[in-house]
């Protein structure tokens, strides 16, 4: 019978994610992780395995929470179009008001690791597909309610929104003029007819 863990796994994963998120996978050392997680190396290895497995666990945890958060933000109050517009506007507002722009943990992984590691390519692609499904469901609701034209291609438009979301998130790291981003969002949303 194994010993019961003497730490909160969710808190430990969040602490590890914060380090990975700030420094990136490659620049994060085991010392960084032990200090932030407040765990000794044997406890980390026992609970999560090596650094790569710990990173994978943090990424899986993040994507689960991120999808749930996006789904809740996209619950329409009035109209589907307003819900999607509010989502994108809220994203921009958060980025410009934040002191430190870390981007999306999953998108950072897509940029840093996916080109060189098939496992992370697959995990980040799965996240993109989940996002696409959420947007597609929203657009289909708008079609069914008569808010959008019946000939609107919900799947293609959902994929466009995912590309826009990822592009905006990466672009925000360079703090572009807000009018530049606002114009891009406005043009993207104009596809909802």
C-alpha cells in the first residue's frame, strides 16, 4: 500500500506551471521547480516523474481548466455574436491591463516544444480542436436561432476564430497598438452574418 501524498497535487501542478509559464520549458531548472513547488526532488519524481512528465501534467491540467473557462465565458447573455465579441474584447482588455504578458500556456508550448516534440504537437493540436468545437457549437446555436444565415459554414468559421485567438495571443506579447488588434477582431467578427 502506497503512502498518502502529503501535499496538494493541484497546488503543486499550479506552482510548477507558473514557473514553466514564466521561464519556458527549457529554461526551467529542477531547482526552480523545487523552490516554487515547495517540494523536494524525490517527492516530485515520485508524484510526477521527470521534468518532461511534470510539464505534460501541468499542460494537461491547464488545457482542462482553460477549455472550461472559455466555455463559461462564451455563454451568451443576449446573442451569440455579442458573446463572441465580448469574449475577444475581454481577452484584449485582460492583456492590456495585465502587468506581465505571459500569453497562453498552451500556445507558448505550441511555439516552444511542438515543432520538436510530437507529443506536445499532438497535445497542443488537441487543444486547438477543443477550442474549435466550442466556437462551432456557439455558431451553430446562432444558426439555429436565426441569428446567423443558414448557409454559414460553422466549422470553417470556428477554425478561423481559433486561428485569430492564437494569433492575437501571440501578437499581444509585443504590445501592439490596441487599434491594430481592435480592427483585426472587428474584421474577424464581421464574418458572422
